[in-house]
C-alpha cells in the first residue's frame, strides 16, 4: 500500500526561532491526525533541519526534509549543501526539481538525474517534482513535457531504487497563484504519471508509488483532491506556514 503524504515546503521563509515555533505547533496538532500509512513531512530551510529533526524524534508520522541538495558529494561549491550534510542533520527527505529551482536556477532534467542519484546514495528520499507551465499546457504539450521530465530525470533508476522516490506533480501555472487545477485535471495528470511508471517498470511499482499534488492545495480543496484515485497527498507551499491551515490539510485524509 502506497504511503499517503502531506509535505510542507516552507521555501525561503521563517527565521530560526519562527521555524521552531511553527514546527512545535504543527507536531502537537498533527500527532493524532496522521495515522497508519499517512506521513507528514516538513521541508524547511537548511538552518532549521537539525533542530526540527530533534523535535520530531518522538513523532512516528512526522519527518523532516530539505528543499535542495547538490549533485556532488563534496567539494569547492561555496554556498551549496551536500546530500551527506542534509542526511547528517536527521532529515529523511529532500525536494528535487521544484519548478522554482528549474526556473530561477536553470536546473535541467540531466542535472536532476545526478542530484537524484546522489540523494539516494546518501539514504535520502527524493520528492521529485515535475509539471508544466501555462504556455506548455495551452500548447497541449504538457503530457510530453511530463514524460520527458520522468524519462530524463528518474527513469534511469532500476525498479527497486525508483521505489524509494515520491513524485510530486506541480502545475507551474497553479503555484502561488491561487489558481488550482480542477479535480479532473489533477486526476488526469496523476493517472498519466502512474501509467508512465507502469509502462517503464510494472503495474505493481506504479501502484506502490506515492504521487503528490502541488498546486495551491489548501484546507478547502484538499479533501476532494485527496479523494481522487491517483492523488496520494500534497506538496503544500503557503498553507504550510500556518499551523492550523496545514493541520486541516492533514485532516483531509480522514
């Protein structure tokens, strides 16, 4: 049975003390909400990782993740952070290929394939992001874009290794805009992704892969999004910065 996940992406927000305060609230509020195969993942700025991992130790269903990691194991890359360093903080997950990294930092599918390999080699679970821009959707090329992101980014992995990934679909045109894909649009893409995984590996691998929706998911629409057959949770941006909103999204599973 595939894991149901609500992952919060704080992006470049919150100073050190603000982050600890928010996470303390979240842990207390979700401890009785995420049960069984459900998990909450908080992906914070690097400055918070170790402290949040310590606070999460007593919570079986709460894990910590980073928002990025470098493709090299170590070296002269001033200002970067390695997967080994992320892992040493107690973090379990790392977001790779977020649309903002692709857009602002020029991250390509080829580069992200290397980042994925390095993250996995250091026992981190990648939350691998894919998705199309508004122009690509309007040009009706979005299925091809998503297939290429999968093929060039992660389909070089063997089935056993691929099974360690979480896939996050984020329609770029719906991130931070308040615009959400319709439930039918979201389900259509998630179903397409699962079929591509099945074609590459097997139906069993596809059925076991967690696929998250990451486009302006909030407390009002989460329940219906999560009710779709192929949507296994959400990668949450702005709403993850408010403990009550984030907890309400976690509750949407139930």
